[in-house]
C-alpha cells in the first residue's frame, strides 16, 4: 500500500511484528521532508484491511519513547465491508496517480466537491475550495517556490537523478509522465526534469481558471501531519472514484517562509498541508513503483492460522489497474520468522 501513495520522498516501511500490529511508516517526521506520505500509506492500509473483511484500529504516534514509530494498526475482528466505502476506495487505489497535464474547462460539480470535503473532514482536516483571488495568491507563492527549486543546484540535480529513467527501472519518473508547462504561465507545474533553461521545456495551454483547493489542519503538530496525509489520500481516492484528476502543488510547502505565506490572515483556512488542483483530463502515463518487499520490515515471514491473502505479484505502473491477486497481506494472529531490509523510494505520482 505504501507504494500506492503520493510519495515525493522515501515513505519509510511497513513493519509487521508479532501480535498483529502493523506499523506503517517508521521514519523521522519533520518539516525537513514531505510529511504526508506516511499518513497516505496509513490510509491505504486501512482501506485494504477493511476491504479484506477486517477491522483496523489505528493509533497515531503510539510510543512517546520511539518518535520514529508514526502509527500502529491493530487488525482485529472481521468487520463489514461497507466501512470506509471499502470496495470503491480499494479499487481507486489501483487507478490513482497524479496528473501533470492540462485539464479541460469542465467544472467539477458541487456534489463531487462536497464528497471531497467530507472525505477530508472524516480524517480530521479541512478542504476549502479557493475563490479566484485567493487561488491567484496561492499560485503566485507556488510559482516563487518553483523558481527557487529551479535555481537551487542541489535540488535540480536531485530531480534530474529521478527523471528520464530507464523503462525497466522501478523508481523515478519516466519522461512521458513529466507533463508540459503551462503556455499561459499561470499554473506553476513542478518541473521534475529540472531543465537548466526554462525555454527548453515543452508547453501547452492549461485551463484558464484552475480549480484549486487547500487542505489544511487546525494545528501543525506531528499528529496533524499524519492526519493530513490520511485526508489527502482519502480525497484523492474519492476524486479518482468520481473520475476527477488531481495535481499536487506542494512546492511552497518545502520552503518555511513561503509555507507561512500560504496562511493569509484573511484566508478561510489554518495551516495549509497541501494545495490540490482538480479537474477532468486524459489518462496519463504513470510512474513505476518498487515491489512490496522494499517497503516491509518483517519480524516474521510465515503466517500461522487464518491470514489475509498474500501475493507475489508487483506493480510497475501507478495504480492503473486492479491487481491480479490481493496485495501482500498481514496475519491478524501474528507472524514468525526472519526480517527483511527497510528501504523504499518514490515520487509524487
């Protein structure tokens, strides 16, 4: 599930110890790295567990003596499959990926926006549809962040290392998925190719009035970042179920001063955790994903008793189709055996 979340940096691992607890995302959580991937991974795990007929009981930051342990999920008794709209959201996991391409001018219906706002609310966040003037302000800040990223030699070199990879690679963003720049210069799309000359970038006209929403929390604590990650993934999966495409405009969140500017005194939201562009567009190429073992730190490899289904299949695309079998499962009654390495990388896709 971790490889199916929007991930611009290593999302950590899923750890399966004895006793049936699953620990999604063992890594430092601070503003020095994007904070939402562990929460998004956690939400995917909850959906998958519920879809397979079990009830996940989640605790955020369960051990104050272990700050690297971000969450635990205890898989308990069997539960109804209608919880969390498990069937719809589970199928959306395999189809969701970010779009960096132009959208049409078709507006997202208010009923769909209401569903997305409700998804954010259920996870402890607020999703606000920005008014035109507020959207312009947020896009100006995002454009400044994109300019800084482009001008920073270290960040540019890092981006180039993760793009235009060989088709057989299981990491990075393939060239076909990078997307163009906005010919109107209004939408500051992330230039993952980090071209040294902006004039070399391909461009196409994007929608003139983008639908921009802000995902925010009332506070800005580590627990709020985890809730924001779950809210983000819930919103993205509901959008996918409705056929709505999404782009993550997270550039300003990477610069503390610009992130502070996102929270205007007159803005109708608190601490901004993500800006999301929503709309209707074509199916776009997906980025690859690493195989599940790269995300797992197992205290055991052999299940005893009843367990969730396991699969040896991996996915090389970005959730473009349901898996041929169920994803790697966990044992509600515990695991036993050896350990696997803790390593993973990914991108926003």
